[in-house]
């Protein structure tokens, strides 16, 4: 099961994505992961704060999405060091994503 399938089926965070254009969301997430792995896209903390502020994301909801991402990366046999880097970079941005 893909990451966003897990997210959509999550009782805890699925509602955040009920009205989301998932093709667009997947494109943004792909570019974000590429960015944190050294890719060409750029995501500033200010932009991440603005995009996520309207959702009032709690620590528990942030952690749920992070856990689902880690699980998915592990299921797809992504290298452990790459998973650790991705998760570290995502966690380091939690202060600008969590607001609720």
C-alpha cells in the first residue's frame, strides 16, 4: 500500500486530505522528499508554515503521518540511511508544520 493510501485510510489524519487533489499532493511530496535528499526543489520554512497553518496540525497528527511515511519507506526497501535522513529532515521541520 502506498503512503497516501495509508494516510487516506488513517482514522487519525485521513480527514486532512478529504478535499485534496491527490495527484498534486503526491507531486509536492515527491519534490519535498527530493529536496531534503539534496534535489533541486526548494521548500523554505516560511512556505511550509504558510501551507500547513490552516490545518492546525497537532503533534499526534504529525507523528501519525511520519510513522506512516517511515513504514511505507521500509516496505519499499529504501536504504536505512536514506530513511533516517528523510525522517530526520521531516522531524526538524516539525516546529513550522505543527500549530495545533
